[in-house]
């Protein structure tokens, strides 16, 4: 850990406080850094945008990808004020940065009302045992599109 890492984490924490102070959403902030430069940042905007996916990490990833004109964050580092929830962790992995730093733990978040444990528990359950009823429908028709993707010559892999 370097002095620069500390400064970047302080910026993520500052964004969390700013979002909280402006009533944009929960107490979470995130930045994305490439080559020592902030290329994306965000704070939680769930309640102000009526978007349950507007977590700080997702906002920062979208911002960074727009800045870099890329759908991946190669050679980037994510600094987030709290351990990412399952959705954000998935988004981070899809973006493929090289490293993640976080300040508070998911247990710290749970202590102030942001408990994601039920999602972690749901993920490992068989589909038929999950809380939200999930059904298969028109699989064969859906597979036609996957077959088209598999045969597509000019696709952009990701």
C-alpha cells in the first residue's frame, strides 16, 4: 500500500460522504484509477435516480468506461469505500480491473442497515429454492440467438 493508495481511498470515502450529504443515496463512494490518474468516480445514487443498480461501483465503472472509451478496465484499480455487494463485485469482475481496494467490510455495512448476506445465500441455492420464483421459458427460442452469436464472424469478444 502506498501513500497514493491512501489518497485514492480517501477520495472514494469523500465521494461517499458527498453523496450522503446531498441525499443522492447510500453512504458509498468509488473511484477507478489508471496509471495514477482518476478516470472514473461515483457515489451511490439509488434513491435520487430510482435505479437500484446505481451503486457507487457501477456508477464509477460506467464513468471510467466512458472516459476510456472501452468496456473493460484493463490495468485499472478500483477503490471503493465499502466491500462490494454481489452485484458490484460481478460488475467489477466483468470490467476486469487488476486490483480492488475497499475500506469498510460488508459486516460494517450490515451494521448500518445494508445487509447483502441474503443475496450471497441465494446465489448458492438451487433455482427452485430461491426467494424470487424463477421460471424457464422458451429456452429453444433463446438458444437460436446463442447459436447466432457462436456463428457470428465479426463479433467483439468480451
